C-alpha cells in the first residue's frame, strides 16, 4: 500500500567545488524551504555549522528554520528507510521535502534508480527534480576530463551556474554554449553566492518535470530548435536521414580526450501500435540503456500523444498528454547518449512500423512478427559506426 502524499526527493549534484554547499546554505535560510531534510555524505563536508541548533538523534542534526540534516549510512535505500522509521515513530519532526547532496565525483543515476524503482522507497517517497550546479570557471576542464561532469549536466532538470562573476571565468553565453551541447532543454540559471531568484525557487518546489506536461513539451521544443540551429550553423548535410524516410534526424556531438557524447533528435511519421511500442521500449532499455543519459519523446501511439522519459535503464511510466502540442502528430525523440548510437536508434524506429496483433488466434508466433522482432534486436546490438 502506498502513501497518498509521498515526500518529494530532490537530487542536488555538481562537480567538486562547484558550489553545492553554498547553494544549500542559501536555500535553507529561505522561508519557502522550512521543514526540509538534507541528506549528505558527511556533515563536515557541507559546512552547516552556523545553522546547527542541536543533535536530537544519532546521525541527525536540527538546523535553523525547522530543517534537518542527515548523514548517509550504508546505501541510500538504508538511509531513507531509517529516516521513514524515525519519522513514523516520532523520533524526528515531520518535514515536507528531502534534498540529497551528492559527492562531486558521483554519478547521480544510481540514486535516481533507487528513488524511482526500489519498492521500499517508492511507497513513501517520489522523485522530484535533479538540480546540477556547474562551475563557470572550471567547466571546460571538467567536461574534457570527467564523464561524471557530463552525466551530471545531461540528466539535470535545472542547471545552476556558479562563479560566473569571478576573474577568468567564462561568460554566461559561453557557459550556456557548452551546457547546451550536453543538455539542450533544461533551464540555465545564474546563482550569486548560492542565491537564485524567487521564480526559480518556486520552480524547485514545483511539480516533477517528468509529469509536468508544459515543462516536458518546452524541453522537447527547445531541444529540437537548438539542434536544428546547430545543424544550420555547422552546415551539416542530411545524408544520414535521406535514406531513412519517413524518419528525419539531426544531431550534434561533443568529443573530448576521454568522453564522447551525442545529442540528436528524430521524427517518425505515422502511428505506432501499443504492443510494438512496448517491445521497442523494452529492447531499448535492455540493449542500449547504458548508453542513454536522457531520452524524452512524444510518440503517436494509436493516434494518441504519449510522453516518454528515460535515463539509462530507468524508464518513467509513459503518460498520455491532454492534447497534441501542435498540428504535427509525428513521433518526436530527443536523445542524449554516451557514445554514437544515432544510426542504431534510427534503424530501430524504421522497424516499428510492423504491428503486433493484440491477440493471436493460435498459440504459434506469427513468423513475420518474429522476424521483425529479430531485426529490431539486431539494430540495437549492431556495432556499426555511427555519425
């Protein structure tokens, strides 16, 4: 049995020294964030001494404004279960939300997976936003050397830019240019000593972007526009999509000494059957999940607009939009991938045209259906070069 009012969990991530602690300090002083529980790896790293009031429980400290701070013990599932037990028993006071501050070198995707997929956690807690703090002074160096920095930006729902006012820092336009190569759609906001405008504080408190239809559509629209404009600037040819009608595609790549990241968008005309969609999605998650840092799509499933959001093997439950966002009723995909998988992705979408019968009249597998299934599997496992 699930609680009706689950507690939203926000993940705050960012590379070493990016300014996460400064942001949390500023956040907890804001009246809007009373009754917040902060989970950190070590109390000493976050620098909350001036906010400390008392330590009412082992591993729990009480902060100004009614906020709590909890130190991680064991893994995240163990920590959240421990928090829930203390809350139910009355050992700690009630709180409205949780913020998890990750270490600078961490990949936040396993934390996402625990919150979204672990049954012990999903009973009481729900996924809120992923907020990433980027260092305006060291961004280029970090992106060129550390995959974790790329991952932290790629999965962000909100990107905060710190240190942009320091000497030798990149301009906000230059920072935006680099960030947009990785995450083409999420809002980018400057922070000043950890402070952001009230409008963005309200956004942090707002609905999860995975279920907020307006945010979802805005992300796809802005991502497609950026990729299209990038193609015009770079005068890219459409050779890769010319032989793949009715799929239209375009993409940009970020290459460095140690990392390879690709952002691309695709469109597919026509309807997709519900069963074909399920088979394709399962194959995608199983065979290429580790390569997908973020996937957002609006699909024409049986004539209805269905929103899809996935991060690696974590697939949020697809939901039907209230209406088509425009007259265009094609299926639209925006993908941020680790490694070049665009051609494989294109090939798999071509093969979604076949229809899986809702109910077979006989127990035998339809041979045509099975052959198409094998072709889809082959398209995902192919190791051909991609562009």
